[in-house]
C-alpha cells in the first residue's frame, strides 16, 4: 500500500511537471515551474500520516505532543468552523530549512503597486515563490538590476487550494497553540473560497476566518495564560500594522504629488528612516520584544509595504459580513456570492461593508443602509 501511494505521488508530480511544460513557452519560466514541481514533490515524499509519527517509538515526545495538538485543531476546524474535511494537515513533513519557501515581492521604484506574476489555477498574484532561498535571492537581484524595489521573505506555510494534501511542516509545528491554530485555519480557508488574481480578497477573507477561529478556539480550549499571551501577541501585531499603514500612506502621498524624481527619492528615504526610528520606539513599548526584527533584515523598500494592503484593506468588510451572517456556513455562502461578482464591484461591496454605521443624530442608533447586505 505504501509503495502504491508513493507511485501515485510520483505520477502526480510528473503530471504536474508535464502540464507545466505544455503551458509555458520560455525556458526561464519552465525552469521556474520545474523548481516548484520538484519542491512540492519533496514535501509529498517527506510527509507521513500523523498517526505514523505518533506510533513511531523514535518520534520525539515534544513532536508527538505538537502533532496531537494539531489533530485536535484540525478536528475543530471541521466541526466548529466548517472548514474542509479532507487530507490536508493530516500528514507531517520535517524540513531542514527554516521556511518552506521564500516569496519575492517587487514594485517599481516610486510606486506601491506590486508587480504581478500570472500562473495556471492561482491566477495573477503579487509574489513569486521559491523553495530555495538562493534561487529567490538570485531572482531578486535580477529585479533590482531592473530598478525595482524588492523584498525576499520566508514563508512557513502555504495552500495548494485543495488540489493536493498540504502537510503540517516543521516550519510552524512548534508555534504556540493559538498560532498553530491560526496558521491551519488561514490556509484551510483558502480552500473554501479563492478568486484567481484577487490576492486582496483571498488574503483578507482567510485572515477574517483565522481571527474568528482562533477566538473560538481559545474560548473552548484556552486557559487564562494562553488568552493573555495571544492578546499580547495580537496587540503587538495591531501596533505594527498601524505603524506600517501610517508610513505606507506617507509614501503613497509622496509618489502621487507633483515633484521631481529627486525630491520624491529624498522624501522616500526620509519616510523609511522615520519608519525604522518609530519601530525602535515601538519595541521599547513592548519591553524589547524583537519578533518583527527579521522584517527589517533587508533594506526597507516599497515591496515591504505591499502586503499591508493585500491582507488588510478588505478585512473590515469581511469582519462585518461574518457578524452579519452569524454562522460560518452562511458567511462562506455570502463570500462565495461575492466571489462571483466582477472585481471592481466586489471590491466596492467589501469597502461598503467595512464602513462604520451612520448614526442617527437624534437617537444615536445605527441607520440601516439599504445598500448593505448581499442581494
């Protein structure tokens, strides 16, 4: 049975690689897709069912405890959040690197609009992933040589959107219980609704699911210490996000103003210096917490700030929609209806949902907006 499963995996690998070869025209693109197919195949090869790891006497007791916790989280995701009950996150693969892959993000020198790459199935996205850090850095160097701003960031997990069985990985298995749950909920949410080419929609939706899911998880399985630790984590996360939003807005204003290239470049340099200065002050308020230091590992660029919009611009709208629908199945159904809309209309709908309610001046009660609610 094990040999059959391995042959099935190999067949999938060669089928994926063959499809890629047909779809692509250039040698550079073919090379990129082959590294992606090989990287995915390596994950499949290294992954074993969690039950196998738990039944193996040589498995480290600490790893067994984390895998047992992951199984509990996986069951919770299905029963409480209505997320897919498939083979994803029921296997585990140990890796010898700190991240499963590295994403390359790029923008023009004086723009916050990310460069996009288009792929089969996933559509157009604002990043390009590599299983080798060296390969990612080499591609980043090419983009910088063309005059672009570039960031290379490590990624602990990703979703294949239900096409394959995504495994748990050593890159995130030792996260805290709440963080492990957050990661699993987020990646499974991508399997519920995914709009090719609309990263802002996809990531904000998955973030809304993870937020609500973790809160429910902590209510059911957390203790006071866990809740307090996650509250501190989330407060720091919100502080950091607010810092990035502030400086992203300053950059957007700078790039939109009528000024010479020299003046825009000088102001860009000043804004990034202010961002670093403000971050150090923020760290002091966190008693020296250094969890975001690696974000500053490379010189700051526009590319560092593109994900702020990707993950957060539509998050208020999804939060409001979930509160409106009250249950996850109804929420998913409404999101699926949004996914069917044309892109600009979908974005406008989410923006409207995320606006604070208009208060009646006499009663101080929210005024019902007839445009709210899915038609």
